[in-house]
C-alpha cells in the first residue's frame, strides 16, 4: 500500500489555527502525511505546528481584490493556485474544518483535482470530512460534531465544549488520543532568548512571568493598571520580572504600562516573531494573559497559564487546552455577554478580578504546583482538567452560579446526542466529583422551572411537526406541505429566541436543512431531538422530586 495523504483546511485566525494541532497529530499517528491549507496572513503561525508536512497558504486578500476588479481573473488565479497544490502533492482525504461556503467550494475543488491526478483514486471518490458540498451544491456535514462546530461558532458563549475537543471529533479522530503539543522552539532561538534576557534582566531577578495585556477587543482586556499592580507585587514579593508580549499594533499598551509601572519589567511588545515568542514563553514560569492566541501557544508548549475571560469570553469553549491552568471570570449576572450586547455597566466585569487575588494564586502555585481556592464573591475560578476525554473545568471557588450548572447539564446531554449514544437515565447521572451532594448539577428552582417550561413548548411544536410529517409520508398534499414548512419555521424561530437552547437551535437549523430532502431522514432527526428533550425534561423533573412514569 502506498503513502496516505490528508489535506486539512483551516481558514481561521492565529489562535484557532494553533488549536487544530491535535488534528494534525491525530492523522500523523494514523500514518498519514499531513497537508494544511491556511490563510496567507496567518501562514507564519505554521512554524509553531508539528506533524504538518505541507503548507499551502491561500492568498485570500489577493483573491478578494481580484474579485472586485474582475471575477474571471479571480477565478483564473484560484485555478492556478489549486493546480500548484496538485503538482506538489495529491491527497486521498480532505478534512475541511471551516464551514463557510467558500471553504466548502475549495474542499470540493481540491477533492476533484486530487481524484483526477491520482490513478488509484479515480475509481474511488476522494472523501471530504467535516464541511462539504454535495453534487447539487447543497452543504453537508460528515458528522454531528461538524454541525455543532458551526452552530457553536455562531452562538459563542453557549458551547460547553472546548474548541479542540470539537475539532478532533469533527475530524473523525479518536478523542481518547488527543494531545495538544506544539513544536518546541529551535535550540538557537531558545539560546538567543536566554542571552537577551540575561542582558535585560534587572539585578536580583529570580525568574520571569509572561504578561499578555492585549486581546482582540478592548472589552476583553484585563485593565493595564491591574497588570502594573500585579507586576509590582511579583517583583517586591518574589523578585519575578514580567515580560510584556504583544504585536506591534499593541505598542500603546506598553506605553500605558510604562506610565503606571513602579517596578522592573521587560517590554517585548512588537519585538518578537512567533518563533522567538515561543522561545521567550519557554523562559517563563507561567503566563498571565487575556483570551488570546498567545494563551494557546503557551498551553501548547506546556507553560502554565492564568487567563482572564471577560465580556464575551468564557473558558468553556476557548480556554487553554492544558491541565492545571487557572481560568478567572467575573461572577456577575450579565457575564458572558453577547457580541452585539450594549453594556450598561461600562464593562464592570473587567475590573472585578483584582491583582491581589491573582498574585496570591500565583504565589501558592509556584510554591505547591496547586492553585488555591478563591473565595472572592465576585470571582469565579477554574482549574483545567481532563474529564472523560474532554477538557473540563474544576471549580476553584466556593459556589456555582446557575449558568455553570446549566453548562454541566449541556455537556452531559449534548455529548450523548452528538455521539448518537443512548441517553443515560437521570438516576445514574454522575455529577463532577468536586461537587457536594447539595451542589449537584441540578439547576436552581428558577432556572429549572424556566427550562422545563421552554422544553415543554418546544416539544409540543416538535410533536406537531412529526405528526404532519407522518401524514405527508402517506399522502403529499400541497396545503399540508405548506403547513409543515410553517411549523418548521416556527420551531426554528422558537429555538432562535430561546436563551437556553440557542446553540441547539442553530444545530437544528443546519441538520434539518440537510435532512430536508428526505422525509424519512428528516423524521428520524425529529425523533432524535424529541428523545433529547424528553431525557433532559425527565432529569429536571427528577431534580425536584417528581415521580417519572
């Protein structure tokens, strides 16, 4: 048997590209040579990846510019780019992890070209895993997890799974073998970083702590004055010198830090390429960061992380994929907020996690390798840990808001739903071990009542849809077909407006559209959703002592 080659398409940003590392490693372990299609402006990040044999940067900006000028020229440019890939390597399998229409078209085009150039594959269609297009031009998902990947990306803050876990399952790899380990920086790079730090370190330095004060959005940034105060505590108490990381576009943050700093630090913002950023991170005892690509780089290098999740960010889906990291978020009712939310509190969430709390946690960790319990009433603290082949969160604070209990509940039922496994009976449901009997994942009375009422309404409409579909199986009547479509639309609107089931609603939208061309398949999907809702409803009933018939 000849070589096996897989081409992974990931047209996302820096941090998300790094988080795809376990997919590359997973296919390498299966004996594949691994290729990657990424956006040209993020191609530099591939120097941090391992188990990638071929990199094909897509000139997205150039293609868009050509589209504005002349679509035939853009099409010709695209054809030439695909031909270049074809001349370098043919692939037996395409794994597309980007759900956009353009990425689906690209996956189909590459599959056709690879098939035509591979004599062994000409009688066998090159398979597309993840997101694809069928022969009629309709989008499809090769598995439930791929559909959930798109749904959760549309409804951020509602997914109970880390992006790494979702991508591995969407790529149809064995989740038990997930390893998130990026390429180690070259010895020459590490030596250069070490020598530079020797020159720059203030006298008496006992080590370094990385600071990443920037983030993709200002509202997701821990205040720069908090970073400066933390730097002061680290130096005065532990003689640890902060290293400031960031891009050239974040030099303003370095200026603000300088005006507030009263203790030594080393400014590396805008002064490192990605390889040297990795080299400097390797010199740090840990990294203090916002939710950024630098956080994922540190996690992939095994560098412990203290990460802040503010405004729209929350650690369940974008947290570091490394055990024993500390994730901090504000324990306030409006967190996390939606992307289109207009804050009426001037983003108070950015201020509530104070530098003294962070310092005490770091001090304890450096002495014991364990994070302490954090009892501040406004701070929700988590330690990352693996739970049943998922990256999970163990609380490092004294209680749990209802939102978090709802996250636990979703993790349980969604994982069974997406894996097509039977739902476990409520009486054998196992809560996380660190929860006391009184603090199991039963949502509080108010949330529980809202959930049961919402489920009852959704179920009733779903049952109407199933009834209409069964009649249509026997007799295709135009009037009933119209009513069937109206019920489907009403169900979608009901999902969309529901604050608890918005991600499930997005998943329903994608899956029901895909199954819509086959009524039998559509009804099987309806029954699966009904089973899901019944199981969750019964669990909620059991939590309030109601007898289940």
